């Protein structure tokens, strides 16, 4: 008699999570890999993080994803990190080992790099990153591998952002980091790429808003790219602005699928079908 198939128990922690399609794409990943398991949405407020981590360790979970606002705080509970998570100081995927220790990974970096056009060269360029949280750290880590020369960080809360900016300066000495108040941004002309790492525009957060004004989006260089990490809705207000002004743009869906596929591989050792995961997401997007 064949041994019983392993039943994987996975989930995602963050707040809010009503927009999340992670259960949808991970369900497709299980199907495409011929594996069995569950993937649960575990909405977790910041004050409940410690209790949630203990529950995940003791209730038979094999791993979990991490999203806003826990990507940095969760690192305090982990005993090991992959290279990208170590560089970013930010984690979006956790694997729970048999001895209940937890290892952190940053598959956001992998997902972002995999989603870029192969012929898009950022060597020696200047870029802008909106936001200074865990996702921002992942994007800056990716930029460090692409030869970016300068990163301008824009934050609505300079006081909170200063520490993150200093961490990035320490980690990536080959890049010049400057921190600015979001409100002073007047033109995107100097930038080869502008990346929104904030939740502005997210379905359950501020779905009809954009982190940039229409006039600002119009100023990016014709060869530059507007990149919105938000994937739900499929066309965020920022992406709609880029389309209206005939600007090159990338939405967050492919990065979301790539990072999810990489996480699944870390948890199970099996490589899921990217296309089937993307189709499942598209069927559930606005």
C-alpha cells in the first residue's frame, strides 16, 4: 500500500487581507503539482502578530506568506534567512521546519526581477521608489543586482522612513539613496523607473486612488516605466494613468505569481505551473 500523501498546511498573514488572491493561486499551484493541501487567509493585526506566530508553529503549519505590515517585524521570530531576505531585512515567505524553527525568504525580490522585460537595462540609472516599507526594501535589493546608480525614496512619513533609508545605505553602498517627502515630488523626468510599493490603489485599501497625480505620471521619460506592485485590481488607478498618457507600465500581477510560485517551491519542493496560477488569478480579478 502506498504511503498517504502529505497534506500541506499553508497560509498568509497580514492586515488587511480581503484583497488577497494568494489562496487562489496557491490552490492552482497544488493542482498543477499534483499535491494536496490547504492555504488559509489569516488576517493578523500588528498587536496579534506574536500570538499568530505561536499558533502557526504549534498547529501543524508547514509555512506561510507574509504581507503588509509584517514583512519586517516577522524577521524577529526567524532562525535563518535566504540571501535576498538577509539583504532586504524583509521577509514575505516563511518555512516552518520539522523542529518548529522558522526560516525566512524574500521571494518578492525574485518575483520583481523575473517580471522585468529582458531587454530593459537599468545599469547606471536613477529610479524612484514610492514607500519605504518591507516591499520597498525588496525592490531596492533587486535594484542592487541590476546596476542601478541612484534610488530616490519617497515617503509620507519621513520620521518613520529615516531608519529604513539608513539601513539601505548601509546594505547597498554601491547605490546612492536619498529620502524625500512625497509631497515635494514635482517631476518623474529623471527616472528610468518609478515603482509604487505602497498599498495606495489596492482594492481593500484605497482602490480608486493613485500615489501620483495625473500631471506627474505624464512627466516620466518616454522610455521609462511606471511599475505598480499592487495587483488587485488588475488595472490600478496608477496603471490607468500610465495608459492614458501612453507610458510604458507594468502591473503587479506577474510579480505576484512569480513570488507565489517560488514560495510554493520552497514549501513543497515542487515547481508549480506559472500559467495555470496566472489564469486562476485573472479569473478572480476585477
